[in-house]
């Protein structure tokens, strides 16, 4: 069996190929468009937007939240005019906005302690008092402590 020499990722990306060339060209263009957009927008909006796709003459701009998308909508006409005025970019006739939230780690939901009615707690306590098994008795008493606290209007 022949062992092929492994190529580094950098060499793969630098070597012209039918499959990678169009993709790399698109990535470079989107990177350049993102830089232009951010230069035109200014802070803080620029940190939350990037060129996501160029579909024909429509540039899709992604934002990381609906709030930034709303702020971006106010600038669309100005942005489009400034992008069209640049001769070094492909023709852009329309801008679209997409909200693509960044991958965020959501906090784990807080443990919920379930409550039982005070009547059920009373029945469980009564059963615990009349049980001879000490482990079962302890478990029933712990369960009875989950009784819902009466609301002030119920007192």
C-alpha cells in the first residue's frame, strides 16, 4: 500500500483547484465587503454586522440580534448608495438583512422545586407517622416538606 504525503491546509488553500477556487474567491469577496460595510457603518453597529452572501446583485448582511437588524434598517439607503458609488466592488442593487445569532451558551435552567398542596402534604405526613420502615418514613417526611406555602390572600 502506498503512503501518500500529507499536505498542510495552507498548501491546499494556496494550490489552485476547480473545487476550492470559486469558494475561496467568494470568501475573500465577503471578507472585503465586510470591511467596507464596517467602515461605512461605524461603531457600535459595525461590530454586529457582516456580509453573509452576495446573491447576484443582492448583498445579504447578517446581524447577531433583531435589535441590530432594526438599527441597520435605518441605514440601508445610505449604505446602498455608498456601496454603489465604489468602483472596486461588484454591482450591488439590493441589500437584505438576516438575523443570525452568534452561538451562545445558554445557562442551564434553575432547578425547580415542585410544590404539593398542603392537603397532600398532610396526608403524606400522616402516612409517615404510621409507617414502621424508618427509611420510608424519612422519605415521606422529606416529601411532605414540599408543601406549597399558602399565599397571603389564602391565610
